[in-house]
C-alpha cells in the first residue's frame, strides 16, 4: 500500500510539473505589497511578488485587460468584454463574481485607482464625439455615476499621493506598430493640477514618453530618448526638477509598466520584472502558469468577424480577404473558399490582385520581417519572396497596369 501511495504521489507531481509552463507574453502587469497580477491568454492571473506559480482568477469567454490593484491590495479593477462591450469591473484578489461599474456603450478602460481607494480612474470616449481620443473619468468603486475630470484628452495616468495632481499622457504612441517615432504625435508626460487646473509638460522632448506612474515625489515613465532608441524606464524628480534613465535594456523595449507601494513592475521581451523603488535595482520575476494546454489543440475558428484588408479579382468573380493573418479567396456567388496562404506561423496582410488576374502580391513576416511575397493564384506552387527590406513595416501594394511592377510604401528601421 505504501508503495502504491508513493507511486501515485510521484505521478501526480510529474503531471503537475508537466502542466506548468514557463510562460511569456504577460500583459498589463500591476503589483501590490505582496502580489503581481497580469493578463495571460486573455485572462487575469495573480502570483506572489517574488514569483512562482500563478493562479488564474478569470476564465470567461470574454477578454479581460488592464487589471489594477486597489491601494490596500484587496481588490482588482479591470476592463472586460463580457457583454460585447468593454466595461469596468472589480473583483476580490481571492476571486469571485465580478461587479460591473460602467454601462456606457463606448469602451471604458481602467487606468488607475484614486489614492483614497474609493474611486477608479478610467479613460473613455463617451463624450468626445469620436473614438479617436479618450477623456478621464472617476468611477466610484462601489458603483455610481462617473465624474468627468477637467482634462481635455487622456489615455494613461497616475495620481500624486495626495490626489491633487495627475501625471498623464494624451495618447499612447509608444504602442504604435512602428517604433522610434519622433513626429508630431509623440507623447509627452504632463502633470495636471486638479485644484487650479494648470498643466505642465515635464518631458518636452521629440521622443516618445509614456506609461507614467507616480510614487511619492517621483514620476516614473517609459521613454526611447537615448541613442539606441530602446524604451527604458526614466524617473522625474519633482523636487530636483531632474530626469534620469534608470533601466538599461539594449535589445528589447519595455512595453508595460505600473507601480505598487514599494516596487515598479514592467514587461520587457515577454518577461516580467520588478524594480525596487528604494534603490532602482530590478530583476526578472519567474512566473509559471498551470494549464491543461487544451488551448494549443488544433481547432476550427470562424474568421468572418475578423476581416480587415481585401481586394477583388479583375473579373470580379472572386475576392481575397485578410483575416487572422491568413488570405482567403472567396467566390462572388458560387464556389469554394480557399485559404491561399495557410501559414499559421506567419502573418499575411494587404493582398493585391494583379490586373491580369494571375498573381497575388501581399506582405508577410514569414521570414521574420515583413517582406513582399508573390503567389500564383491558380497553382499550388509556394509563394516567392520578392524583397529583402529587413526591419520595418509595409503598407498597401499597388500594381502597374501591365502587371509587371508593384508600388509600395515601407517604413524601414535602421
């Protein structure tokens, strides 16, 4: 009997170990006094601040995003699409049924908690008249009508400890598909005084600054204002009126950052890190997620609601649609639907049918970077890579009338 029990325990341990994944692609991390929360696979997970095995808090068919700990670390506010629209919810860190706080038809995104713990800062386009920009609102954490802040534009922000000031950005350009942007839409970190309604730009550079978080008398933010143009963490000291870079990533960018009572938490290269606010030292947090890996099984997906770019054949008998990174040939009336690319490990986009109807040109990152490919529509031959542009991003393709040349626009990165 003892041998049988020992064998059973050994098998259980082996299966549990096999189910633990050293995960990547953590999104929207936040940190409390003792825990880290993040989104992985569209669900909210929570783990010890020191790392270890994470526990999944949500498992709905809707997607959760932007989880943020309350100041006391007992509640998580987040945005979710449970009913088709992104709204704001809260739930205990121990799990439970989410409590819905917003009901507007426009998307509402959680930004941060107010320092007093009774209100949640959200960004919404509900009164902007367009979805091109958001504005800030405070929503009571126990439910009630939102209060609009006197800030004309707002996307991400963080309150000062006394709640009288707000460090914020008016746009999230650091998330654009092209990096090292230095145009007119590059964001700056602005401090808004909610009492006298004055604003001060504390960064004032041609580079992109974003993701501000306020800790005591310092404002931390992400910037690409160095020679290698990598997004790193900078700190602005209000008392000294000084700026300083405090992280030194040379090969990856910091894509998300938040703060807790004692630490910053951020994501870089798909990994999570914490940085001590006491000494600015940072280290990776090893996170494992437990899963049955059923999401990795092959499955059939309805792509009709994910169509983006398309083109019509010269004889108008078929059209090609881009959806979920694949290109599909669709008949105008009768016929079969054909997956022209069928490359689950690559992303195809911007299909363009040649005037003679023989060729299909498109962009694909099958080589690791976006390049132009050419495929003969009515043959089973593999597509041919036409360019070797390298790092960058390509856009709409245009054929010459004789089907011999292709014009295109591409942003290259040196």
